């Protein structure tokens, strides 16, 4: 399945802190979104509780909101790997999923709260704006992109 949006959410995996924000996130997510939650384990004993809470919250919110074409995957690292590596692992997972990389990839902190459901459209609109396609931005973006691709 091909998704328009990919969202990577690194987290320490503490359900009591993550789930309220994840609920808000799901209430404000667009359809055609693949969500990758990367648990960067702070406490190994809490991993199972967090994964179960994520599944329960996802199913409940998607049913209530009647959203379709939204999926989630959870990547678990039993030892802390850090924020940057968690983002990279989520990105790699998005690239390998069926349908390939999404049109847009967003990295979202686990404590963010959204005030409306327009954030994905606003961010993707900014990417498609005239500034993003200016010659100066393209040169900088190509240099950064070439550098980042070598790391994978």
C-alpha cells in the first residue's frame, strides 16, 4: 500500500507519558499515513505495557474517527539508541515497507500536542511552496540529501 505521509515518532516507551499525546496525534492525523513508533527503551519492564497500550489506543481512535488507510508499526530497541538513531531506524523502516517511501516524511516528538488536523497539509504545502523549489534551496537540499544517503 502506498501512503502519502510517513510519520516517525521516537519515544522512551513510557505508556503513561506517551499515550495521551499519541491519542491527540491520532485524532489529528490525516488518512494515508504510515506511523512508525520507535521505542528507545528507557525501562525494559514497561515495553510490553507500552506496545499493548499503543495497539489499544490506535484501534479505539481509528474506530471512533472512522479513519481508513492509516497504519502503525512499532520498532522496539531494548537498549537506548538515542533520538537521532531512532529517527534513522524509523526512516529506514519506511523505505522498506510495501509501496516504498511515502511522499512526505515527518519526524514528530513524542510529547507534541496538535491543535488541529491541518498540520500535515500545512507542512507538505510548505515543502511544495515556491521557496522550497528555489535554486538556492535545491542546491543546499541536494548537498544535504547526497550526504545523508551515503549514511544508509
